[in-house]
C-alpha cells in the first residue's frame, strides 16, 4: 500500500524539491519529471539554473545519466526553477532531496550541505498536512547526521518523526568504458523507523532498486567504504607494478582473478572522479578511532601519488614535447573531477618545454580554463610530440587507423597508455617505446 507521500507526488497534489542540480540532482530531476512528478529545483550556481531554463537535457552533458530519458516538449511543464534555495520553502513541496556537493577538491566538506539546511529550517513555519521529508542523497562523512545535522535541526525546531521526516539515500553510480551508466541499488534508511518505507517508496517511483537498512549510520558509511575498497584494489595493483617492474603484473592479476574470483584491478594512473579519490578521507574523518585505519590512510596517499610517478617516467625519458590525450577521469564521459591526468599534468608543468592536450568532450576554451594548456588537433597534431600520454580510452582515440597513427608518431619516442587502447598495434614498426603500467619495463 502506497504511503501518503507517494500518493500526493503521483497525483500532482505535492511537488518534489531538488537542492542542487549537479550530476546527482540533475539525473534525479530527469527521472522524476519523466515519470510525471512535478519538481522544483534550485542551485547555488546561477549558470546551471540559466542553462536548465534555456535547454532542459542539454545534449553535451550527462549523456550516461540521461541517455535513457526521451526529450519531450511537454517535460518542461513539470519543472519550476527557483533562483535561490529560499524558493524551495513552499507548502506545496512535500519531499526535499538534498544533492549538494560535500567536498572541496578532494577534501570532505560540510559547507554546502549546512548552507542548504540553514535555508531548509524555514519550513518549520509552514503549515503542512503531513511532515515534509528531508532526503539526503549527498555523500556524508560518517556520523554527520548525529554530530551535526540532527542537532542543528532540533535546535531550530525540527524534530524527526514529529514535524519533519529525515532519510538518507546512499547512491553510487558506475560508468563502463563506453560511458554507459550502471545505476546500482540505493541503500536507504531514516532517522525514525516509520520513515524508512517512505524513503524507499520515493526512490522506487523512479524505478530504483532499493535496499533498506534499519540503521541510518550504516547508510552514511556504506558508500565511502565501498569506494575505499576500490581505491585499495587499484593501489595494490599499482604497488605490485612498482615492486615488480620487470614482470607482466597485468597478466598475473588476470590469472589470480580468474582462479580465485577476486576482483581484477588493472594497474594504471590512479583513481579519479568525485568519489573514489576522497572516499578514504570520508571514512577516516568520520571514524571514532581513526588510528586503526592505517590501510585507508596509506591507500589514499599512494593512490593520489600515482600520477606524479607517471610524470616521473616521462621526465626520466627526457621528454621535451608532451601531448596528453584526455582530461576526463574515465573513458567516454565529460567529467574531469580529480582526474589523474590533471594531477599528472600538474607534475609536468614547468619541467618540460611544451605540454598540449586534446579531449573530444571539451572545447579548447574549457581545457584552457581547467588546466591552462593549449590544445592540438587529433590525430593531425600528434607529429608535434616526442612523448604521448593517453589517460583514457575515448572512442575517438581508438578509431584512428594504424597507418595514420604510425605516420603521425614518426618523431615520437615514448607512448604511455593508461588503458592499453593501442596495445595491439605493431610497435616494432616504429621507434616508439610503448608502455602500460604493469607491463615489463613500464617505469624505465
């Protein structure tokens, strides 16, 4: 039987508010309006709001998230855009999804979520037939609800289970190397037991698979631990590649994974994106006794140091003219957050005479704004470089015929290929030293 919250949203008697329209909030918005749910949105970034008003579902962003949502001229009638978060304090908005950032660069931060909550507490002065639901989708430092959010709400007259419902939705999304999204099950919970079913129902409206936990503190912790495991696996693979540089560690790891069913982690340039590079910091900052988390601490340091080690290989080979293919952290998506390529470029700047970059997902101006580099044309501009670093496996990089690549790379001496997208080329026909992390001699 559906709760009052689900009934009111589906009937149009209530609206859903989305606080923050970055990747999570924007994709939520697309899914809810596609299901006929009226949504009211706002964001601290006015440029996002302007773009949303001018072109819903822009064609060049969030392709992995939104590719399954059909564009419709009728879809915009379900959306209201408010210039500030204050516009979301409205008696017609029953469910409030908080999707604001909770990190600054790679460091966990409660700044934006507390700024949003300072506005949300104004809802206590509004008369509503049922208590509003505050649903936190943003990643949280474990313990944030107990230490910060719940005391703040209570100090300002909002008591969970009485005049407000407070829930949490732990969300993790995975992209494959083709940029396709795998929407993992949402782990949901709530501060009061009666709100858990409501949270699960709200997520179920958009077709999400839901796993319920009775302890909201577990829901706070699970995503950071999950991502930390990934970071630890990547780091172990990279450390093996450094410890045994003359062996094919990639082959060894595939054999071990095939025999024992352990996950396969390919050695590479290090982790990237919004979650994995900072996950261990979330866990350590939230732990009651962080001194026991030595593995998390060492993993985080080693992973974030890996791009510098790639830069060191480039420098050892006396590179003078370096071309970088890709600034995204993953293949075939437009997300450069905490990309290993950016950290590697930072380690090369000022140490080689020329560094240029190309990424088909970014304009020349965007690349200059992000990393301060000039761009080159691909593949025609490859002839400018004695060293080429391929950070991701974008489709455009894979499509170039070997005869053209071979011609353009005539003056190139070193290719560092993170994803191994050109590993099957006949490099013996060239003067290039082709390398992947974890293959014999990769770090010479």
